[in-house]
C-alpha cells in the first residue's frame, strides 16, 4: 500500500490524479490550487469477512481527501487503493451502465458510481456504506447475485413468438414499444431488489427486477406466450405479492419504475380473465364497490356501488362471494374491531353523486389497464 | 386558514376516531374545514391498476369540487395524498387526458383546471408548511414531555419524491419527526419508520403483511417508543387492528405499541380530552400513552 500525505498535502493518488482536468493537475503539481479543490470525505463501511474469527457486524471508518466532484465509488476505490487493500467491492464501468456497484448508501440502495458524495452530506459528514440488502453477503460490499439471476431466469426472459419466423425481421410499430421504454432501461443492478420491502419478509417473492423483466416480454407485441406468462405470474410469490410501496421506483437509478411494470402485469392478467386469486378479486371488488356494475347476487348481499369504499364487503369479495370458510377467517379481526368501536356499518350509504361516479366508471370501462 | 376537506373513506369507516379527532383538533387550531360530502374514493391506487383513466377522472372530480370552492384541498390519509398527487401530475402532463376527463365531469357541471392545478396537502404538510411549527409550539396547552413517540409515515406520502413536491419541500420525509419534537415528546426513530406497513397485501398474503407490521412494531418497541404516530389510517389499521395477530411474528415478547392518528397527537398536546379525541377507539389500548401525559 502506498502512503498518503495528510489532508491538504500535495501528494495525489493516481486514481484521483487521472480524474483532474489539466488545470487541476497543474495545481497539484505546484501544490497551490489543489488544496481548494479537495474535500474531506468520511466513509463508514460495513465490513464482513466470512473467514474472520468474529463475523458480527463491524463498521470501519475511512477519512479521505477527495475532489469535490467525487462519487461514492471514487471514494471507495481511493480507500481500497491507498488505505485498505482488504476492502472488497464490485465495480466496473463507473458510468452507471454496467450495474455492478449497487449498494446501500446512507440506508438506501444506489449506484455508488452515480452518487456524488456532496449531494448526500455536508463536507466531512459520515457516509454510511453497506452491501445491497435482501441478498447474501459474500464479503464486505460484495453480495451473491445468484438468487437475483435465478428469479430473472424464472420469468423466461426471452421472446416466445409463435408460428414460422418471418422472412426478415419481426416488425412492430414504434407505438407498440412505448410501454416498454422504461423497463428496457434496466441494467440489472439489483438496487430495487436490495430495498424491496416484501423481499425483506419473504425471500420467495419474485421481486421487482424479475417482474419488471417479465413485463418486458409479456408486454412485447412479438411475444405469443402472454397468457401462460400471466397465469404463472399470478401464482403466489408473483405479481399480487407486491405491496405497492414505491420503494423500487424510488431507488431505481435508471427510472425503470419496476412497481409500475408489476401493476401493468396485474392489469393485463385481470383483463385476460385470470381472476381466480385474492389479488385480482380484491381489485375487481374494489372497482365494483366504488362505482362498478353489480349483479343479482350482489343485490341479494346488499351490495351496491357507493362512490366510497365499503370496508365491510371488500374482504368478503376478496375471499370470494361463496368462500364462506375464507370469510370466517376474518371473523376474529371483525369482532376485535367491533369491540374497539372500529367496525364500519354494514349499511353502506352511497354518496349523493353516485350516478355520476358510476357514469365515470362506465365511460372509461373500455379503456382498461394500467398499461393503457 | 380554510381548506376543502377530503376525509377519505377510512375515516368514515373503520377509523371513525380519525375523523372525530381531525374535526376537533382543526377547530382548536383555527383551521376551517369545508368537507366535500359528495367526494368520492380516490381509488387508493387499486382502481388505477384496473383503469388509470377512471381513477384520474374520479380524482379530478374531487379536485373540481375544491376548485369550485376556491380552496386548497386537505386530506388525512397518506394513501389519498400519494394517489391524488399522482393523478394531478398525470392530468397536468397530459392535456388530452384532462380534456377527456373534463368531458366526463361536464355532465355534472364540474371542471378541473389541470393547468392551474390545486394545492393538495395532507394535514401533516399543512401543520409544518402552512400553520408552522413555531406557531404550533406557541399554542400548545399540554406539551407531551413524558411521551416517547415514533413516526410512521406510510409509503405514499414520501414516495415517489418527484411527484410529492420534494423539490420544493425536501424535508417532507422528516415532518413527522419535526412535529413529534414540536409537541414536546421525545422522538424515537427506528429503521422501519418509512417502510410499508403491509396493509395493501393483508388479504392477499397475510403472513407477509403481518410480518412487515411486526418488524416495524418490534423495532419501535425495542427503541423505547410508547406509541407510534401516523398520518395514514391504512397504516393505523395494519399496525393497530392487526397487532394482536402480528405479535406472533414479532421479534420482541409482549408486543404492545399504541398507534395514534396524527390529529390525536396534536389534540392531546392542545389539551383536548383524550376521550373527545377517541383515543380509546383503538384495538391496542392507549394506556401507555395516557399514562405518560
């Protein structure tokens, strides 16, 4: 390891050196302007070595002098090259395109190479770096991506056209691909998987990256396997297990909006008639109770569109109108709420403008789906 | 201070104590509420899954009513806030959609001016941005100095930031902390405070839903919180009404964390009687809160 001079000194590491413009470089060499361009960066990095005698949580601090424009990745590389060669991390392109350096920075998944330190903290304030979440840690900031790739493979991420291949290429109109623009930006970095709130409690969930990838193909006009895909994705651990928390949308460094793609899959599945599951029934019941169409059985159950959510009937319909056993399971919670004075009235009164609400539902009924 | 008031379905259903405490607390703060009695469900992000245009039209209907009153809109539900903000953003970006929606509203004599827009604010935002924390501190009659309270935001009031006005108000994900400290309580922070309560998947994957709630409640209890405070009645339902079931997934023994609605916390600090704020209308007893006032 090479020794670094104290803060404000003139010695500059080759990595940092290369990043300076010509003017800066002259400043470095003369030891004048250089000092003003540096800032203090303090990293607190979570360390893990499976071969160490003590593998309990450990954080290590690195104090660095970095150019003002330094990214978190620049700082980590600096720490590794000049302070501690044992620090393990993944990185490659440094340009937010290879997807190697997703990790938790101050508690949120980010690409280290796309995150400037000065946008996070005031100079000298601690930046906490941890490995990506929801994946097993191999060493320090390196996680095992195998579960990530297994799930991507599970959604069959390739086109499945039917019939004989065309003589030349498959041709589709531009507009048919617009709905896929977001998901085609995915660089498979795993930031969304790292912070997914469902994966935190259930590792079987397919997760935002794989499901977004599933829409990439289920939503492609050249693909002819949409129905079997949607059927499979409607199974447990699939699209309906997403809790719509927006975390993946928030942390995705490429604006893929994975949750929005999951919602497109849900809409496509429901509109394709794959409705024999709690998720789809819940959506359809919600629509019915607020402003949708009702039938004779609904009428017998005292169900009518009311313009507002009927919280008594929603769980009943989600279990299924005739699924008495499922409905009975909600009895204890119902009684508990009744005791606390939180049980809504079963006589749900429609709002004054219900006919207008129903009219709105009818009018837009043909234009269905989050993907439309 | 006067607002068009959208109470949301839940405060008129499974959380009537939220509605009562909001009305009572607002009156004490001098905030005038003009309720949109004929307003409709925002769709809670569920209707938009089925038909985005329907959801946008439903939200525009509420917005149009507020615009007709020439008042900003106040809500008391994180989910309503997120859904309303998203609908606003889509309607503003897409004049064709706005025109189509307005065609549907015209039969009722309503019109939503998407270009002009409408200020839509959760009570939490109103407290910090419009009422002001300094003023809040001045009007407190009974600072909650003995209480240790943790925040629980609800996803839709903090994510995604670009549509929730974070450019202009970058601290909106810290407001609950500010408010808890402003009313004199001791702030307890914990990892899960800005994660999902699990409510949306309660009827779809109960085990996951309860595990989520259990994790956050365990962390809060371990951190020493007497209670959590939330601006979202859906979070309240999963954290409070489901807490006895969530307990079996908890990392701590004897899980007992009362969940206060935001207006209840403010009301208590304003010296309003706990009974009037219906603090007893929760599944998890609020005794821990009342004992520390």
